[in-house]
């Protein structure tokens, strides 16, 4: 199953197709390509699929998705895979 997960943008570097950000996924921080969401700013929540932010969403929606992931056990599985 493919899953797009929301995360909060902590920092942004680069421009255009080289635009990347550090994104927090409920305590897990990853580098994400932000080229598809040029409007995203630090503090915004973005929906990420395979390392690319594909849309911007509001904090309420992101929090609700994290709650659903916790309920089905997926968020814990993601956290366990981290080194």
C-alpha cells in the first residue's frame, strides 16, 4: 500500500527543483523535496509521498491523520524502522 503522510516543515533550502526541507513526521525528521509545493513555508504542513511533498494541508487535518495512523498502528511501525 502506498501512503502519503503529513509532516511539518522545519526548514527550507534551495530553489526551484532543488528546493528541499527538513520535515517533522510526528517526531521523525526527514529531508523532503519541496519542488511541487513552491508555496510551502516553514511551519506549514505538507503531504509527502516517496520523498516529495505533493500538497500543503492545514494543521487540523494533519493532526487528524496522525491520530488515524496511531489508531491503526502505522505510526509506531514507521518510528520503529528509524535507526
